[in-house]
C-alpha cells in the first residue's frame, strides 16, 4: 500500500483579531501601546481547528462549505502561503496552487511576456513553457493579441489567457480555488473538460468551490468544512446532500440585554424548500408591555454588505396588543429565485411606520447554496443582481 | 512566541509543512527556484522603461546630471578630490551609490508592491528583494559604460594613473560589498515595511540623508576629526567606494576604517536576512 500523497495532521490556524485595529500596524501604534494602560482588546479566532485528512495519489477531493468556513485558509496552508499555527502536513509530490488565475499578470507586459511570467510564478520551468507555448496560446484563443499589452485586453480575454497558462501546469498535486468560474459558457465547457482530463491523467486535485455541480462532476470524494472544522467527509454525493440540508439549518438570535421597552426576545429562522421556491420560516418572541401601542413587525432581507434586498410585512396593520407578557409568533416568507450566498434578516417592530420600538438590523443569517438554474456550471455574481428571473427561449 | 514555516526535505520531493523555529538562508530552495530570479528581474526592468521615450538612457542620464551638479558644487567649495579630475571622483562614488540607493528603495517596497503575488503563491520570499538588487545592478551596467569611457579619456589625456590589476580586482569586490549591504538593508526594510507602513516614508528620507553621509562628493579623509572618520566608516558603502577609488587615484586606504565598514556591511546582511526569514511566514497574513 502506497503512502498517501498528502497527509494533513491536526492542522489549526489561529488568527488574532484586534478590535478597532487597522489591518496593518504603524509604528505609532506600537510605540503608544507601550505607554497605554489598556491594551488593545484582542481575541483569538480559529480559522481552522484540528483538521486531519489524507489524500491518496490520483484522487480528486472537493472541499466545500459556506463562506468563512475555512476553505480558503486551508488551501493557503496547503500551498505554503501561510503557516499553520499547529499541526503538520506531509506532502509527497510537488504542489501547484491556483488560488487565483493570472497571479503576477502585469498590465504593461504583452500576452507573450505574461505567459512566461505567470507560468514561471506558478512553478513551470522556462523550457516547459516554451514547449507548451503554442498550445497555451491556442487554448486561450488570443493569438492575435500576443504582442499587445495586457492592459488593452478585455477582462474576459485576460481571464482566458490566465486560465490557459494554469491549464498546462503538470504538478503531482493541484490545488484549485474557485477559478473555474471564468469566461463565457463555451470557454467554461472547455475548462471543465480540461480539468476532467487532468484528473483522469492520474494527478491529485484538491478543489474548493461553491459550485456543487462542478464539484460533483470532478470529484469522487469531498470534505465539508463548517466553522473551521471538518463536519463530514466521504462520498461527494453524501457530503453534498448533507451540505444542502445543513445549509437550511436554523439560525437563532436571542436578546441578552435587559430592556424595558417592547422588544424582540428571540428570533429563529429556518430555510425550507428548494430553488426556486425557498421558504423562510421565522418564529419570534416579543416582550410586550402594558402601556405599549398596538404594533406590527417587518422583516428586511439584506446581503452581506447590508444592502437591503427586500422587505416582508406579514400583516400591514398593528396586531400585537399591549399586555405584560411574552408573545410568540410564526411567519412564513416566500423567497424568489435568488443567487447562492449568505444573507441576513433584520427584524423591526413598532406601532407606526415612523415610530420604532425595536429594530435588530442584522439579526439572523441564512445561506443559499444551490443555483436556481439547475444545469448552470458558472458562478452567480452579485454584479448582476440577486434575483434570477425565470426565462426561456420561445423562438 | 514566533513560528515560521520551514520546509523539511524528508526524501526527494517529500516535505513537511509545519510551524518551526530553525533559521537558514534556504540556499537549496532558492536554487530550485532560480528561474524566478530571472523572471522577476526581467519584469521589473521591462516595466521600468516601458512607455518612456528615452528608455534605458534614463539609467545613465540621472547619474550624469548628478555628477555635473556635484562637480560644480565641489569646485565652488573646493572640496578635496583625491588628486583626480572631479567628475571622475564624483561619478565613481555615484556609480556604487546608485546601486545602493535604487536597491534599497526597490527592495524596501518590494514586498508590499508584490503583495498580490505573495498572498496567492508560494516561493522563497527572498527572491523578491534579491531581484530588486539585481535590477539595480542592471542599471549599474549602463552607468558603468559611461564610467569606462571617462576613465579611458582621463587616462589617455594623462590626467590619471590606473592600477589595472588592482582595478580588475577591486571592481568585483566593491560591487559585491555594495550588493551585500544593499540586499541586507533592503530585505530588512522590506520585512519592516510589511509590518509597519511607516517605512514607506522612512525609505526615501533615509536615501537622501545617506547620500550626504556617504563619501560620494567628498573623501572622508578630508575630515578634520578622527572620531568623525570612524563614524563615517560605519557606512557600509565607505569601504566599497574607497577600495574602488584607490585603484585610479592617489588616495591612501585607511585599513581600520575599511574593516569597520566591511563589518558594518556584513552586519547589515546578516541582520537583514535574519529578520526577513524570521518574519516572512506571516507576510501573507499581514501584507
């Protein structure tokens, strides 16, 4: 029995989060902190916690999980960009990591020069690049622009060129982070085909993606990360379906402060159903008071940047009566076809649209993981909005 | 507690990634990635002169203009010039000074300006500051051709004597000393710049201050105070410039001063590489 090509042994990655801190230090902060009584409040955050798994030679392994589950950190540790805080990794092959396509591309250099630069940064030898140069150019379909500076390329052309260089890498272990979402549909198809060739040629692939379709086609095995830990690992189909279920898991918020005015005590949201007809089941408790005015509630749906996407008001007239007690309600909100991603729900209550008793702006979270379009292999981006209107070709 | 990444080669192509504490220059790994030196250097040279009308002429034009100004100022104040024509005296200093100045400026900013690559791909990080020094050496070659022309002119017209053997010997030695200290200080600044962005402002300031503390415009033997000479000798460039100039001028070498300067150059190299290697694992997290 051969040794596994990659052995990951209880790897953890800890970050120190400093509150109210800039992303980088300045000398002033370092110097003044010596004199300051109160230290900056810091908190340890585990992006990865005790991750262990093996990858066998020739295996394609998918790593899936929500945003912030630790997927990218794991890939960065594996590709030696950032060191683990504890644990170790044994690798028995050379690793090429594609955490981004076109790393090191320079806008002032022309296509030919960028192919050499990028290929070399990705770990190819100059001779190797020379030998594959024609194939790379051919695959990208940019031969007319080889002597044009990259800054004059369209963004689609830049991406195609970048992917083409990466596609001709021949490492024993290839680490790929969501880079397949490149270019137009026909180029996508070409890329997927190329990736399948690579995996069939006996090379080992680690593949991180949100795109469950691509994951299922490319990989037999998968790992589901959640909160920096491995939640489940095994057959891709099992892991994917477990992910789809877990993504609908309820998210709960509880008011911890003591408040004398009417307020939300707890909010719980469950995502039910599937695309394009998801339902949110929200149950919430309200602490009412004896002297409050009759009130009603509203629910905002927000994206990660806190941009409101829509508001649901189940009852448009005050229905919550005064009384010194906790009242419990349940509402159901129908969602339209919506792109995969993480969303927040904000809750509001008050007696009148311009008088507020309580407003929790980003109270609970839910995630949509699959695309509303069943056979779609390329990623959705928020640049084209959140809702996916139903469409069909008539003629 | 300091951890950093150490790649332990267990067998051929088998290695372990773990937090580790031992330090080395990582020569073996640098050698494996040798082609990247070429590509980074080539990229920086290409980009430096893209879309410029004068192109490579810029590399020569700047020191020539500096030479004219320094010669004018030097003559006006009658600064000693070690018995050789002043333009030659000034230019020979500027030649090595420019390696140092552009080397530490580029190397010092190199980690921050290549942050996008550092965050996405692994390679020995030292390649980046080393390439910056190589770019400075490329510019040196351009300025050196002008120097050779001057040297020949003054020799043929009988204004100087050249110790040819000494010159051939001292030229690589002084380039080596300059490169060593440039690389040391450059990688120190590069690592510090990742952590403390203050160094963005420190570097240009340092370069302009150091120019006046280096024996470019004046010989340090011109100083009236002995202690001042020792202080000036702390400058790693002193030994490089002094060793170089002595082969075509009638200045005498002060061996102790040269040794002090050599020690300081070695110290910069060791300290710079040590600090860089110590902090490099976290560049991707901080850059």
